[in-house]
């Protein structure tokens, strides 16, 4: 959706688009009186209160947030937020803003991985604080090796038997070391050997605020825009990382 389309969308459309983008399961429409917007909650995932079928809990959340609105249940026992016009923007911001930022960071990282040739990686937001990169690869985790090489660890697969679980675990330890050097502590990498029905996998857990730094690290550098004999020369990458001692 373009910026102009978003600006021209009706309040229910804007609310629905924000909820969908933020990963909240809900249906939005106008009440019969056409003055109140209804948000029907269909799942508890990513909500700021624990029990999504508890109208009392939803009402308490609205009150604690200083929002003049109500909540009740429909005929299917779904909680319905009933928002007067003056409360719509505040509720949309509270429900979606943090997850929208996390999803935007995920999109940036996903794009950077694709640009770097890491095609088999899926990036998902787990919580507001964490995201997961899942690499499922039938080719001896070659995609995970390529990620390490992209970050400067040219020798990351040296002496590893990547068709064996032990070799996969060693690759995970080495890649964790490389990622820690790239974006800081808190990264964890786990290898899961596949089977007849599932490819081998690497699961990389990151703090949400490490997504953009990682995207920056793996995005190809732009040509230098200087004059003189150095014009057009690519920025030089850092020294290769030696991870052999990581196992």
C-alpha cells in the first residue's frame, strides 16, 4: 500500500491494515451506530493482556492506558473493543506500534539476506524482544556456511563433516561466534539434523535490536563517491575471521 492510499483509507481500514501488519488476529468494522469502531479479537497472540476472551481484562487495559472506551463480548464469546473516534488512533498505536517496528526490522534483515545470496533463510518475530532466523537446507547447511563467509569467516566450514550431526553442531558454534562478533552478545545458534521428511536446520535467535546491525553488516557496500585515483573503489571488508578454534 502506498502512503497516499494509507492516508485515504477509512479508520476501519487503517486499523485492520495495522493489526494485520503487526501480526494481531482481529476483525475490524463499524458498529451499527456508525460512530463506534469495533475491534473483534480473534486470538491472544501479541495482545498486551493475557486472556483475550476476558472482556474485564480488556476493559482494565483500556482504563489503565487512559483510553475512554469499552469492551464486551459478542455472540461467539470474542472480546470486542468498542472505540469512539477519539480513541481509535491511541488504541492502534498501543496495540501495533512496537510490533510494526519489529516487523519492519525483520523485513530489512530479510531483504539484506536475499541481497547477500542467503535465499533459504526465514526471519520471524517471536516476541517484541526476540526474532529467529531459520535456515533449512538440504545441501549440508551450505546456506549457513555462506552466511558465515558473508560475515568474514571464510574458513567457517574447514574440517567439518556437515553431513553428520557433530559437524552441524560445530558449525552452529562457529556461526554463533561470528554473529556475536558482528552484533554483540545474546545470539544463540542451534543445529537440528534433518530426516527423511525435513531438511537440516540452523536456528539463530537474536535480540530484536540486533536485526538492523546484522542487516548493515551483510548488505553489500556501496561504491565510494570520492574524487581522484580512488574513485569508484569499493570499501574494503574487514580482516577474515578465524573461527577454527571455536570447535
